[in-house]
C-alpha cells in the first residue's frame, strides 16, 4: 500500500480546520514532459519550499515536484508549534554530543525560529504567528525538572525568554486539573501551519520556482546530472533535494532506513466562546511531558485545537475524533460536552534519536527529514541550509549532518512491528504515570 494514498484521496487536502481556513493557490499541473533545471526538489512542505525559495532568490532555476498538493503532508496538518532549540532538550544533547556541539545546536535552533519569523514578515504571510509555549508537567517531580531546565537555560545559555511557572501560575494560564506546574517560553511561538506553508509557496513562485503537483516521484537516477523520474515526466538537473520526510519509502533507501513514518492526530472543537477561558487564558500554546505528547492551543476563531494520540501502521483509525477526544478529556474533563467539528490525521517522520537526518544520500543528492514533531522551525531552517550547501557554503549543513543517525532495527520487514512494541511500552508508562 502506498502511504501517500492510504488515507487520502489523490490531489485532495484532508477535511481539516486548517484547510477550511486557508487560501489555496490554484492547482499546478502534473509533470508530463522531460525538462531541465538547476535543482529539482522532491516534496512541497516546509523543507522543500524553504530550499526552493532560498535557491531561487540566489538565482537558481528550481523545480518542485509533489505527489499530492503543496503542504499536503505534515507541513499542512501539524500542531503549529514553533519550538526553541532542537527536538531533544539541551540536557540530552549535552549527553549525546557534548556541551560545545550542544551549544551549536541550540544556536541553530534559535536561527530556525528567527528564520520563520523573518520569512513571515518579509513575505507578509498571514498565518497568525503568536509568541509563547508552555511546557507542563503532571507531578511535582516533573515540575521540578522543568524549573531546573528553565534555570539552566537562563544560566548556561543566556536564554532570558524562559521562566519557571509555579502550580498556581500554570493553573492561571491553563486551568487543567491534570497539570501541576511548568515553564513558559516566550521566545517560542505558534502559527497556522497550512497558511504558513502556502505563504512559502507563494513567495517561491514569485521568485521563479516552477511547481508540479500530482507528480509522484518513482526514481532518482544519481550521477553528475541526476534525473528525477515521476509517473509521466522527468527532470534532469545538477542537484536533487529529497524533502519528502516520511513519504520517501521506495525513493531512497538511506533515508527510508533512518526515517520512520508515524501518524498523529488533531481535532478542532466547535467555537468555545466564553468557555475558551476554561482552556487557556492567554493566546499561547501548550505541550506536556507525556511520551505520546499532548499539545494544544486556541485558534483565531476560538476553537480548541488539540493534538493527541499516535498510530504506527499505514491506516488512520476509523474514528479520529474519538481517538483525540480521549486524551483531550483527560486534560479538560470540563469539555466533555463540547462538539468536535473537525478531526484529521497526518504522517510525520521520526528518527531513532529524535533528531533530523540530514545527509548527502547520493551523488549530487541532499536530503533532510525526520524532524520528529519539531518541524515548523527545523524543517524551514534545514531547507535554507541545503540551499546554502548547494551554493557552496556547507558549514551549517555539515553541522546538522554530523548528528547521530541510526537505522531503525529490524530492517524494512520488522521495523514497524518493533516500533509498535516500543511505543506501546512508553504509552503504557504514560497511562500508569511512571
């Protein structure tokens, strides 16, 4: 079964609140000829569009191919949180790569946030970008860890936009009986992800990028002049950028061995009106400390956008709303009677270490993917880093490419069942409060 079409109709965006509140570009044609370009980008999400935009602005002739539509995948379906740093916190990064390299990665994470904010301003992308994310804990021990982390970031990294929240302050912001305390990061933010990705596409189109939708790439022939073959066309180019994240199975084995697709789910309630204060009293986003993380925020029209629950096969559950309602009611039992107007799933790419897989995966072929739920900023930034590498400045790209990247155990046949076992174990720990 093709993951690209397992849960969605060809060329159709999912029935999400994001799609209901987005201004789409006119559909681009499918590639049905042999054409030439300087660079061919495979995938029209944050990574691919950022790469294409930055290269086009540098004078390159860029073609972007997408099997579905622009922003169709995780870029147009995610929780919209623009987090600080990398997917792993600085404590873990210091253990993994040492303090010096952990500092470099923190600085690159800050560059990623600044890049997103700058692109939104420069290209006048109307995506409701707002500051602030709260991290919450479920117990006093987790609150202590979050407070220690906030103090560490202030002390060791000079990051003054983060502060600890007492249980009382946490309740004042987010009146959920589940949460004990947390920290507030006002340097992080949240946005409408589909409007953001469509804004990047408009900017890239204005810069001269050529787009082809419904153009499923089947093969990349490497070499001095690589060839990218779709169902009915071919692009001959100098460089290829693989930006398909969890959808690259069958296109490049190196990426597929290290980036695993998993599914995550989001629901949008009916507009809450005055009851929105029962969820959040400030226009900020929240993510919590569960392994299968819950994340949420209020929409610009007063809905609760709540993400929760995962699955590890190709197919989404038949009742996505019910899957999301379960964790939502654990966090907000007071919303038991609230109607869910939209519920949708999306497929993202994860890696063993939960750090992006950035690499030269073939002759004149670059790839970046596996953002593990931290893609709004990191994917945009990695796209820029790949563009710079193609231009001749590979310093940032090489820093990210040096991150540890392990293949999933079990190979193609066993990695999915083994992932299900591992994830189920951590999910059970969540339920037991371990």
